[in-house]
């Protein structure tokens, strides 16, 4: 198994935090609510410019000339801001590639960072944190509140802020500081992820990849064996990925599942092979239905939590293999399996409970919430007619892990590896003569059970070892169930073979007169 990508959850809370506003603290009631006359939207003029100059002063005093975009987001369905939404959220002039350029971790010069602050003050629909890890951060809150965080006191910047007619108050922490959850399941889109994706596409389980490159903005990719590498090369840095089954070619059946009301995400492939998507409600269902009706394939996915679940998910690590994105995907059952499989190793002894014995003979065992399996040959060193001869549902067992397959999400167990091989003990009887019982006649000889138990070991008496002058068993008049004296010639525990001789046995034990 390849080494896993490292997740970096480090976040340093900066000691100097200031709330910068145009609101006089004297105009607050006992609950801290502003009661003055200042408007809560940007004036697009002097006050907005003053806010940007204040941020610039704090950055200059902290020695900051570049900022990192963190957790960018846009409205996914509707814009709830006070001002009218801007085309492209106002990003076209800042990022040549548009919204996809505003990915998590994108580094921008301070002047571009200030323009992003302007867009957030104007409630354009785009929002992000602007940070330098361990040194500086700017957060824009509701109603024109700015939060500036620094690793050092900002005496000159505070004076500049007051000189601009703004108010700066010291806080313990920004209410928009990131909260990282170091626990839980988060799969990285590492080499194992892409190998799993290839297998899922090759077996027909998967056919669609959802790439969320900004919170609220995603694009869809159709997957085939031949397109995975191309799709992978075009994924935005630190994107969240979700793998889905392929689209259905029965478009009429898909349209027939449109709900009476609510929100759904419609994904369809046109006749040229391009993938489109749209989030629609009942008012726009007719329009979307017209567009989908001429599609080659389509699917409808509920946007409500828990109603539509992808096959598995991941977050793209940086080029050095470290996952620095702080956002997470909602773990699927497959993601939880991935996490569990990373905690077990081949050769480990585990305790589990038999949950089910399949008709085809495989025994399933719950080991810590994951269902592992034992194939019939691994139940016992001896012959097993059915697993129920060895184990029963509800039984707690100890077993050894033979193999961990993260691609197919399988763990193979063995019971017999925790037991001494009785065939090894039987090697001490090589050269001895005993009476066995014929179990099966074959063209090349006779199989004889040399132990009393029904599942005792069987050996082969080759026809050349039956008796002098006899070429086959029929001349001896043998049939299944007959006793037969045999000598143990050889036992091979590796190949599980026992060689017997009737001819040598009767030579050494002549019949009594």
C-alpha cells in the first residue's frame, strides 16, 4: 500500500485582533447592538476607501505584501446580499481564469487582496479569508465589520485607522477565525484514491466526478478509462472531489423522477459529450426539463443532506502530498472504510463476530464495524464441507489478516493460520502402515482416508502402488467405504499431498494364513 498523504491541520490563533468599523462604540445598546444612523452597506466612496487604507496600514506594519485566499465561497443557488449581485462576482478583472482562479491557497499580491476586501464590503457574493499563516489575517463580516489579526501590536496602524475616522477595538478572537476539526475522516485525493477511481470506472460503478473548486461552485466531469488522466490534470488546487455513478441514458425515466417541489441538481451530457449542471426548483423544472430532454444522458441529485450520497470523496493535496485545505467532504460509507483500512495491517490478529455465512461459502466477520471475509480454505487445515461446520453466526472469533485491499475495500482473514497444521504433525507417521478407508476411486488410483474422523486427511494410492500385478482398483474389487491397508510414503504439507502404497503395505504385513 502506498504511503498516505499528510494532512496539515495546523492553525495559529493570532494574539492581536482588532475590529475595525465605521460605527462609534458609543452608539451601542447594553447588548452590543449598533443603534446609530450609519448605513450597513458600503458607500462605494470615502468610508470604503478608508477601510481599505486601514487594512493596508495593518498589513504594512506586519510586513505583509502577499495574502493567501482561504475557504473561498460564492452563493450556490441564490444571492442574499443587500446589493445587486455582480457579474462574475466582480472577479473577472482580478483573476484571468475567473472564479476558478479564486481557489483555496491562491496567493495574491496585497493590492489584489484589497480589491477582494472591497468586493466583500460591497456584498458582491464572493467571500473568503485572507491570511498569512501565523502572521496576519483579514476577515470581512456582516454589516461592514472588518477583523484584522496580527502576530504583533499594530500601534501605527491603529493611529492611522483612527485618523481615517474609523474605530478599532481590541478583541480576543475574530468571530470568523477558522475552526479546524482534527478528528474525523478525510480522504486525500492521493495515488490510492485515483487507483480506486480507475477500478470503480473500469467495473462500471463510477462514471462521474464532481469537482468543487470554490464553496458553492462546482463542475462535473464524465469519466472513462481514457479520460481519467485528462480530468485529473485539470482539477483546481485543493478541490473537493466526489465520485458518482454514471449518468443514465434513459432520459425520460430521469425526468419522471422530478419531485413536485424542492431543490435538485440536474446533471446531463449533451450530444457532443459536454457535461452541464444546474440547481433548479419547482418553478424552473419545466425549463430544465426542456434542456435535458434532448440530452444523451442525465441524472437528478437531491441537494438536501443525506438524500443523494456519492460513492466516495476526497480533497486534493498540494503537489508535495500535504493536504492543506481546511475544508472537508461529508464522509461516505466508502470513505469510512478507507479510514478503517488504514488502521489494520497484514499479519495482524483481530477479534470479530461472524455476521453472515453466504450460500457460496464465504464467511463474513465484523471487525470494528468493517465486514471482512474468510474463504472456505482459510477456515481450517482440514477439509470443510460448509463454513457452518466450523463457525456460526454470532460467534466471536480471533483471526489473522491475510490481505488488505484498499482499492476493492476488502480484508481477507484466516482462522487456520492461528492453528497448528495437523498435517505437519502427521509427518511423524511417514513409513508407518495402517488401515484406512477408501473414499473415492479415480482413473489413476484410489483415495484413502487415513484418520478416523470424517474430515480426516486423505492420501492417494496411485494405481502403480495398489498391488503386484494389478493395474487398477477395479481388479481389486474396491469401492468407496472399503478398508484398505496402506503405507504412508510421503507427506507434503505445502502442496497438501499424501502419497500412500497398498503394495508396500501388504509386502510388509503379509496376510495371516
